[in-house]
């Protein structure tokens, strides 16, 4: 499943992003974008993007308060101390993109699978 990453909020001054900017993660490894990307922001996405392709944000503690289908991560810039900006990203699955097959089990599937084996 492909992901859409959208800038939800900017706190402070970010020299790269503005609210509404977006890019896509396709096939689990391709960044597709029409805008410049900040390396600091990618660091906050890297630990989560593959898990979000095959499972739900709520399983990883990343789900939104109102919409559990969207995940949220924040840029690593400590803007209050750097006079920079930190960005909150909203991550959602792109409808119509193909679900990856045989990659891994989600957290709930792994729990179910391990309880069946007992």
C-alpha cells in the first residue's frame, strides 16, 4: 500500500515545508515528490513507514485522536531552542494502491498467530 505524507502543521519557522505540502512513498521505497524534502523530516518517518504500509496506525501508537486511519509523526527539530521549525506530518494510505503481499504480519495478526500456536 502506498502512503501519502502531508504537512499538517508547522510550529515555528520551517525553511522547507508549508502546511498542505505533500509527497508519496510508493512500493515501500520510492519517494515521489514535486517539492524539496528535508532530511531531518525523513528521519522521523523512517522508523514507521513500512509498518504503516501493512497495518493500522493505532497498532503503533501513531493514530490520530479523531481519525484512527491516519498516523502522525513530528520532525526532529527542537524549534524552541533552534529558532527553526518543527513539522507535524499526517500519513495516510492511498486508496486504490495495491496492498503488499507476504511482507509481514501486523501486530494484531502476530498476536493471534502466536496464540494459535500455543
